[in-house]
């Protein structure tokens, strides 16, 4: 007998939004097309910051810098969770640099489906995912093969 999970819509509280951002971020790291998930994360964090529900704590050195050059990320706290985002020019002058990322802190574990997390963030931010059909091959109509007698040209 299968256990049914009741997935009722979540209220857009700071804790629920932070959990949803955490789930979306975790799935984006392994997704085949993570652009929309990262956009959802960025827009949700920006809105939380504007509303005063999240705070930019400072800058961290990035663990995976591009082109092997030193790079910094903005550390953002929302509820019990911490996230990293690319910095803006103003962040470098306004925020303190916290140095290396601490390997001892981990975000709390959460159990939330990706679809529920995405729907909560989409509702909160007000954007929808555009599904592109460009990756699906176009179906061709079937053509019967034409068989010529041995030695005849196919032209």
C-alpha cells in the first residue's frame, strides 16, 4: 500500500520561503537546465532582502572561483538558512569581508518536494517557468520507402 503525502500549499513565511530556496538551490546544482531555478532563488532572496526578511551578512571567498581567480560571494541569512549569491559593485564597499567559508556550518536538513518549493517561490516572486519545446524533435510524417528494380536509378 502506497503512503500518500498530503502536500498542501505552504504559507509564504520567512521559514517556509527559506526552506523552499534551500530545496530549489540544492536541486539546481544537479539539474540539466538550472537557469530557471537559480533565477527563482535570486529573485526570492532579493525580495526577502527588500522586505527586510533577509539580511546580507558579508562577503565570502568563493569555493569554486571562475577561471581559477579569487572571487567573492555575498552571504545572505534568511530564517535559519544561509545562502550565497554573486555580489553587486555596492556590496564590495558596503559589506565586511568574512574571509574563507566556514566548513563547520551546514544549513538545517529539510524535507520538501521540489515542485512544492518551486510553486511557493513562483507564487511569492510572481514569475512562471517558460517551457521550451525547442529540445523536442519535430515528428515527421511517415513516407513509404520506394523500391526500384535492380539497376534502376533513384533520381
